[in-house]
C-alpha cells in the first residue's frame, strides 16, 4: 500500500510553491509568506531553497525567523550556528557563509536568547540577548535592536546602560 502524507489527506492544505529561478525571487516569496503569517510554508520553501543556494545568508535568516515564530528555539539556534560558530555567540568573528555582523543576524541571535530567557528565567540568557541586540545596534544604529538592548539592560539590572542606550535611540529617532 502506498504511503500517504498528512498533506495529501487534506487537499486544502497549502503546499509550498515551486522554487523560483533566482535567489532574489525566492527570498521575496519567503518574505511575503512570513509577512502573511505563513510560517511553515516559509520555512519549507527556505529549506528547499538552501539546497540550491547554500551560501545565502538571507535564506538562513529567513529559516531561523520561521523557526523562531514557530517556537522551535533549538532548531533556530542550529541554523544560526551555521553562520556563527558554536556555541552561539554574537561576539565571535569571523562568520560563516559570508555573513556579516549585521543587525538582522544579530537580532535573530538575540531573539533566540531572549526567548530562552522567557522560558527559563535565566539571567545569563537575558544578558546574552542584551549583548547581541547591543552589537546589532552598534552595527546599524537601528531602533529595534537599540530598544531591545535598552530594555534587556534594564531587566538584567544595568540601569545606567539602559538609560544610555535609550538616549541614543531617542537621539537617532529625532534626526
């Protein structure tokens, strides 16, 4: 008897689209799925696309983001460790696959630790999240990483650093 997948049992179950021909088209399709909340389809397409474009940092980021949104922290950490050497640390350079210390990758790493902290309550995870968000903010000046770095500084008890980063975020917003 032929095996039947759970997808084939439900004809209305969405299927990941065929892989577009260019990396840019794939990345755009995955981003659209993520924007629409189609986390699992985005993950499936990103994994499939990584077989064709194995050095794509953006596809690894999209895969990790889909996994984070699904609550699969360990799996997201594994994907990100493919960019950053294990153990997952935002302060380790050089990066793999041509990755740079960019806000997006550092923010994803930070989110892994932030979500771990939310689950475990371990201050060390909150500190690691704060440090990664801080590096993302330093690399880009982006408000979302700065706000998270300030908030987590406050949470771990470093009120001076929290105020300093928050001030920098406000200054940047006023420009």
